[in-house]
């Protein structure tokens, strides 16, 4: 039975690596997959999902203007695939998460979404909020804080090394400015702790 999956984590936990491995497993068995990632520079078409350990795959892209149900339905009719993989799923709109739910329910295709749960302010991303509400299955991709506890939060460090307190939710590129932390150490960096 097809399901809507949400694999969530904080930054640098290896979500894209897991996505690429799962897609590879389908293709190895002769089943095609359809890969999508967020588009930020307004160019339609070719994108790429890459991972920090060096593997990658070509991907189609989405932005907030795309109807993903229509896109997937048409692509699937032209050249069938067995599974859809969506990277950077935190950037989906609520409507697009519903479109993916319709892909699962009406086209009977599994959709695997991978994304961040919360931003550097500790707020849910819109796409993640909708996926937490609608996904059939959720899996946490774990990574750890420098103290060894599970990291669930992320800070955005500015050029002077301090944690940003505010700013745009979306800032692309430069993983090195984000650090994943446990909640206690996140609070300390955000100035909400006696540490
Ligand atoms: Zn910690």
C-alpha cells in the first residue's frame, strides 16, 4: 500500500544520503524513481540532490508555484516510476503537501519526503508542519550535539560566530553556518540559559 512518508531531522544528519540510497535501491531492482528538490533560482528543470559524503543524482525541481499532483500525474503517464522522492521538503507549501497526499491516495504511488523539522528560531517550517499533520509514517533521521545528546535544534551562526536571533527562514547554501544542537545547548547559544 502506498504511503506518504516524512523523514525529518535537523541539519547535517545525512537525509540526502538516505534519500539517494533508497532511490538507488529501487533502480537497482529495475524500478524507476522520480526525484524532486527545491528550486530557488527560478530556473525550471534540472536540479541536483547531493550529499556531503560525495554522492549525488540529477533531480527535477519545485517551487511554491508548482502543482505537484498535476506534474507527477503527467510525468508518470509519460514514463512510469515506482516511487517519488522529495528532498528539502520543508520548503513545500501546505497545498503541495496535500497534492502529494493525493498522489499517494489517488495514483497509489509512495511519496518519500525528507526535510528539516524546525528552523534556526525553533519554529516549524510550513512544509514540515503539514507533513507532520498528514504523513502516514514519520521517521527521525538522528544526529548528535557536540555533547553527545540527540540534536533536535539548529543554530545559524553569523560571520562573527554568534547565533542569529532573527532573519529569513530560508537561506540557501553554506552548511557551515548551521550547527545542530540538543535543545539545552541551543538555548544556551540563543541566550536562554544560565550556562
Ligand atoms: Zn548538547
